[in-house]
C-alpha cells in the first residue's frame, strides 16, 4: 500500500490537532479552580489587610491572652465587627472563648458621638459561668477586642435580639451604656 501525499498531510493535521487538545487540557488542569481562587483583590479600592487583636481566656486560668490575626477588609466597620465576634465565638485550641459558640452579631449601628449599638443573636445569653471573676474576664476580653479594633469607640450598648442585655453571665449586671474608659 502506498501513501499518498494528501493522506500524510491529513494524518499530520489530525495529530497536531489532537496534540493541541491534550496540551490545552493539561494547561487548564494547572490553573487554580475558581472555588479555590482568592476573590479578594488587595489592589482594589477600599480593600486593606489589617492586623486585629483578639482577646481570649487561657484554658487553665482566668488570665486574658491576646492573639493577633491578619484579616482582609473592604472598609466596612460592620463587617469587621461581625468577623471579630465570629472569631471570639469560635475560640481556638489553646484558648477559651469569651463568647458562647455560635454567637453572631446581627446588627451594628454606629452613632456620631463614638457610640455603637451591637445587636447579637440569642446565643449570647447562654454564657456559662465559672464564677463572678470568670464573667468579668470574659466581658473584659470581649469589650477590649471590640473597642480596640473598632476604635474610636467611646461607649457601647449591647442588645440581644433587639432587647438590652442586662446580665452578663450569671453575675455581672450591665449598665445600659458601657463606657470604653471603664474597660480598658
């Protein structure tokens, strides 16, 4: 059987075409899948990398320990406040959380005079207490985290599902407005 010049060109073209398809599939597999790719562009306007300080309790004592964490923000204080609350509620392996697991910040209101109103989910009232000192340390860790990272805050009102929180844990009666200078 003899090869005609036209057939050779056809096989060569088919081979090159298949090679291009295989190469395209291979190169596409090297690309990061969209669901794993970062959706945050640090060069875009209003996006910033910020170091926040979170305050937790040591696991075997009532000492407050700090943890620094890098977060990416798009400029909204309410977004930062929600993240801080989520981080505090999640806790960690080497620390105890000052907030009950699952606590969420539902609403964040910032007033002109340096006051904020924070409205939390009902999980916040489920604070388990190891005593008055533990309640105080949990409250201090919580307030320091928010007041230092959301500065300038002069005062704060804490609500749970729209109602003022009057008791932190089992022992600490809260004033309707908490002044920042009292907890720093």
